[in-house]
């Protein structure tokens, strides 16, 4: 069984739902933003902003924030803190989270990851999707300061390329994003503000055949290649987020993903999930097949990734 990293939206009702419906052994950790005064994150632009009748409210005081952490821990879950700001959080501020007993961190700065590991090698440090690592990045650079790496969008539609990634790392797939694998606006989106989010040129509505959402019934295709899966949605209303978690936990058809099912079936799953296989982003130029098939004659010799 592959565990899932689950978002927390600062609503105790979500914890009640998890307690009543989800096996704790299925959950790797619950991830949440840091206290708002400490560091920004990829959803800062919608904190305390009303979207479709729902307001994603974050704690206003450290006391309130600490109570959420304590509640998560008391119920037997591990809280993981997102450290995604392009300006890394100050080391002195990290002591606040260490003192809260937090041992899981999702990080996009290598030096920060190294520092956290230096404090305690048993801390679990995950490379954030906001690092936007390509196959060549992973093959050529040192990411040994991370325990796992969250793969960027294109890998969701390049299934055959996952086996080419270096085996020395463990990988995580974000399963339920509706972004496009040809997105060029991810960084602008993640680091936008409530004032300039409207200027982000999101193209997912015009590329519905290129969305990276992996429906629950198709998760099994990716299981051989990843250590964990991740769900997004810490800004979602609790009802919506609970449904999303429930579908994945039970591997059920998700009626909200109709735009995906209209293009995907068991008859074309390999073609569908390999549509991005030739993107330079997902091609590892350093990959050498472990068991290359030898040609029957020199004329037939070809090298292939």
C-alpha cells in the first residue's frame, strides 16, 4: 500500500472525517502552511480570501496555530510544514516548529533542507514540487539532502519515463491536480498575491487533453515507480476535500473528474499517460537501460531512451 500525503485546511471537521473514514496507516502526513508571519507558501494568495463562497482561513495567532498542530498530533497524525517561499525561512524561526514536535518538512531550498537535516538526521525532508525538477536536473544534481522528491506536472503524463529516474531517490506524484503538463505559469501562480493573481495566464481551460489529474482507478499504474502519492486541496472547502480523499482511499470513480474520463479509458490508458513522454523535461539523457535489447544485426541497431 502506498501512503498519501494529505492536505490540511485548518478545519477540525476534516480531522473528524479522517478519524471516521480513513485508515491512519494510509496517511503519510497532513501538510499545512507555516504560521502566516513566518513564511509565504504556494497558496498565500488565497489565504483569507473568499473563493466560490468558501474562505480558506489560516490561524491569526501562534496560540491558535499551535492548537491545530497539537490536535493533529493528539489524533495520531504527523503534521508536515510547507517551506516553499523563495526567500527561505529564517533559521531562528524554524525553532518554533522544532519545539512543536514537528519532524516533517516540505522544502524547496537545498541549503534549508541541509540545515534541517543537520538538526536531526531523522527529520523527514521532502523536495517540494515548487522546485520544478526536470529529469536531467534529478540525474545531474545532488538532492541527497531530501528523503523524497515531489515530481512536477509533466511526469503524470510520462509514465514510461518514471523508470528512467535515478533509483537512488524516492519519488512522489501529485495525483489530483487539474493543471496542464505544458504549464509555463506554475511559478507565477504559486508566488502570486491576491492582487496580481488575475494576471496569471493559466491555460488549463484551453488544454483539457493535457491535464495531469490521475483518477483514483488509475493510481495503480504509477505505484511501481513512486514511494508516495500527494493530494492537493488545503484551500478546498472541507466537504470537497473530504470527498476527494475518500475517492482516492477507496479507489472510486470521481464524478468531479468528468473532463478526464471523457478522454481516458482502460483501452487507451498507456497512450494517455504517456502523452508527454517525449517532452525534454521528462527525458533523462543520462539514462541507460539496465537490460538493453541487442539487435539481431548491425543494421537494426538503434539507441532509445
